[in-house]
C-alpha cells in the first residue's frame, strides 16, 4: 500500500526533482524487498513440493506460485482503490459508472487468478506441473552490474 501511494506521488507533474529522486529510490528499495519476499515464498513452495514425484508428461508454468500470488496482491490493491473511486461522492455519475465497470472486470480477474493459483498448486502437488524458479537478477541495485554504481565504487 505504501508503494502504491509513492507511485501516485511520483506521477505528480509538479513534484520537485529532488523529492522525485528520493521517492524513486524508495520505490526501487520497496520493489527489491518485494522481489526478495516473493523469492523467499517460492523457496517455501519448492521445499513443500520437493518430494512430489513429477509425472513424465508434467509441464512447467509460465510463472511460479509466489509470482502469481504477487500479482494477486497487486490486483487486491487495484480492487480496493477502484472501489474507492466507484463510491466517491464528489465524482460525476459517469466517473462512478466507469469505475464500477472496471471494478467488475477486476473482480472477475481476481476470481480467475485465484482459481488459476489453486489449480497450479494442485497440479504441482500431483506432479502434473513442476516448479522451476529463477532469481529475478535485478541489475539496477547491483554495484557490479550497474555501470553508474560500479563507477562510483571505483572512483
């Protein structure tokens, strides 16, 4: 939720450049924390399903369970904020109607994504799908991979 509000603030066209820079760094740090948490959750799932016998015809999913759950958490934030917009008493009826329609789509998406996550976990537990987790390898925070940070370290 904090990052959601940071993202709102940084889009203010009148934001002072120094404040934007500080905020951008907070957003980057928050993203890194989120990535680390997702990878930690995936390590839990890897351990939980380590003894599952993978079927010969098992397939891999496009994303890991934890990244799907991460998308679900972002979707929950969108739903919360879209509901606020749909119920705003100071907004025009057209705005509220538009937001209500968007909210309906988001709620359907939540239902579908929740079902897909449940099915993925079931398929993994039955060996119909297997997990393969890749670290995200974020390069922008790494002093060895980001040429600007590397230059500052050497200089």
